[in-house]
C-alpha cells in the first residue's frame, strides 16, 4: 500500500486542479486558501514519505508503483523514490506550498492581489490551476521510473510555466515566455531522440533496469550519441552555458512565485536527469563526454559571475547567479566520482532553498519600491527596513558559499571532486577546471558583496536613487532625480499596519517584513542553516544511491 503514497503525491494536485474546472463558482470565494489546502495535503504526503522512508535502503526505489500503462507498447506507469529523488520531491512540495502561502496571505499591492477576483484582473482561478498543474509535472518528474513517463512529466511543466510568465509576468512577459517555450521544446525534441535510441538498443524503458545494466547491449558509439542527445535536452533546462539565454528574461519577467519555482525546482529537473538517466544508463558515454561537460560547466561559472557584476536589475542578477551555481552542479557530475556527484546533488538542494529565498526577497523589494533597479533602490535598507535588509544579507552570504550555510558544501565538494576525478578522466585538465571554478567562487562573493553595498548599506535614498514608497526624496517634492523618478511610479499601496511585525522599523507608510512573508521565508532560512551545519543529514541519504549509480563506470 505504500506505493499509493507516490500516486497521491501526483493525484492530489491533479484532482485539485480538475476540481477548479468543475466547481469554479463554488470555489471562487475561497481561492485564497484553496491552493494552500491542496498543496498542504501534498506537502503532508511528502512529510509522511520522508518520515517512513527506509534510510538503511536508500539506494533502492521505495514507495514504488508498477502497473500497465499502454500494454500494446509495453509501457508501464512506474513511480518511486530513492535517496537521490526524495530530497527533490520534498523540496518541490515545500516550495509550492510556500508559494501558495505567500499568495494567499499577501495583501496590499503585493502578491495577494493576484488572488483577488476583480473585473479584468489577475485571473485568480487560472493562477491556482496553473500552479497545481505545474506541481503535478514537477513532482512526477522526480517520481518517474520509466523513461517515457519521465519525458511526459518533464514536458507537462512547460505549458503552465509558459502561461505563468505570459499572463502574470512583467512588461516584456510575452517575449520572455515565447523564448522560454522555444528553447525548452527544442531541447526536449533532442532529448526524446536520445531516449528513443536507448529504448531501441536496450529494449526497455525501465529506468531501474537500465541503471542496473550500466549500458549493457549498447556500444560505446551508441552511448556517446545517446548521452549527447539526452544531455543537450537536460542542459537547456539546467541551464548550461551557452544554452542559458532564455533564463534571465524568464526570471526577470516572471511573477515572484514563478521565479521561485523556476529556480527552485525546474532547473533541478535538468540536473536530476543527469543523475537518474544519463550517467548510470550511459556510463561509457558519460566518460567520453565528461571533459566537455566540465569545460562548459566552468565557463558557465565564470560567465555567470561576470554577468552578475554587470547587472542593474536585482532579479536579473539573481537569474545569472543561477547559471554560475548550476555550473558547479554540472562540474560535480562531470567528475564521475562519489564526492563530486554528492556535491552536485547537495548543491541542487542548497540552490533551490537559497535562490528560492532570494527571489522571494526580490519580489518583496519590488512590491515596496516598485522597481528592481539596484541603483534606483537608493541603498540604506538596513537603516530603513532592517529586517528585510538582514534577511537579504543572510540569503546573499548563503548564496556566495559562506561556511556553515548550505551553499558552501555543494560547491566545495564539486571542486574537491575535480581535484581527484575518475581514473578514466585526465586529472590535469580537471585540476584546471578546479582552479577556474575556484576563481568563479571568488567572483561570486564579489558580485553579492557589491549588491549588498548598493542595496543594504549607505545612507537611505542617496542621490540618484529612488526613495522607498512613502518616503519623500531630498529637497522639495518633485525636484531633482528622485522627484522625476517618483513621478513615474504608481501610487503607494494601502499598507495596513496589522500586517507589519510589532516594532518593525521602516519609512512611514511601508512595513518591514510582513507576516505572510515570514511564513514563506522562515522554513527556507531554517533549512539553509540546518543543512549548512549538518551536511551529513543530506549526504548520508544520497551517498548509497550514488555508489550504486557509479558502480560500473570505467
């Protein structure tokens, strides 16, 4: 009966989405809590799965379901989790629930307006439906144990994410959404060809059986071609340099919850595919392509850091930081060692927690200042909004890899794996990758510290910057740069003091951290600290599965 836990993780959000279609009028008044309720049940199932998982057998799939799907083609509906997929399933359920909590309890001109029914407004029912369908695809991808089922779930997420950007995004949302869908669809076509080649050569779509056979029945040439095809499709979603160009536009234009889920979960679907399919199923192909994968990874690390230093928009800077951080993940996979791959899997989870928190913060800042332009924020946030500034500082230093926080361990292990790669790989080349990756880590610290110096430090509303909403600029009203900029901004939202934390400091008319933001951010802060101080909690879960994954690599 434990297999129905996996089924429930997929069917609960699916049934919740379908119920919105058949009972729209009845649910319209309770939309602000409906999404939280459905995603909360899914999160509850994830908690039960984490609590009842047999950690002594983390290398084998658990909570499995295996039933006939399309008997004529010998396709089966197979679901299950192991030590690699369990953390990602739990992360997906958590982030989705936190996004609904952020929307459901939001107020003023902030995120809560998206769930307010109003004529010609934000389409709240469609938004809840879109997020629930997105959750189905994300969780299903991490649960799937059949290649074709994996591909189906992998593709399901594209449609709701497209509409999430195109309908609820920023001014250039349609162009960003089209770019997103074109890149990811083209990548998926190439990946499908690789999966079909594996099926034709191995005669099965069972991911567990394919991983156990370690490429048996497939020649080296076939494995290399299949790895390149599958890897290209996964690299677009990751995203790997130079296939990353859709990401900054998508993040910049997406609503806050879209950016959180895109960075926190969707990018992990690409890297998860390397650990679940490409490396264990095609070991000889992995060994042949690993030096190229490592080279592109370290280019992405340095490129992402340099691009961040050139950004003015806060959301766009965080988006480019993802290119660099996912470069560390790909470098860990390229080493083909237990240390490197464990680091990659750890960095996956850490990035989801930290970057999810950063995008929540970027959304909160934009709600207050009506801009994400770093120079226009004016600096001094620690003086005007001390709690918001403090959380932003915490998230930034976690993302730059400060020891004791979750962001440190994955990057350190990936670099250590490059120091001693698999025996079949050229050690001198990977030592070069390690040095370049280390330089990228230094540049990562640089751009986050520069951002903090411009946003959180200094005098509030410095010359050339915009004062926060509700704070008069220097000089007479309407005079100077601040006056001209403030004239172009929307009127200040009707902030209600009841939502501000007691004793919170801040400019008149603006709350510091609000209660719904606290609900969404505190779990992420707690987990960043937990995994940073106790990395063995996660590494002990992934290590057995990684050892099986690498069992027959040359």
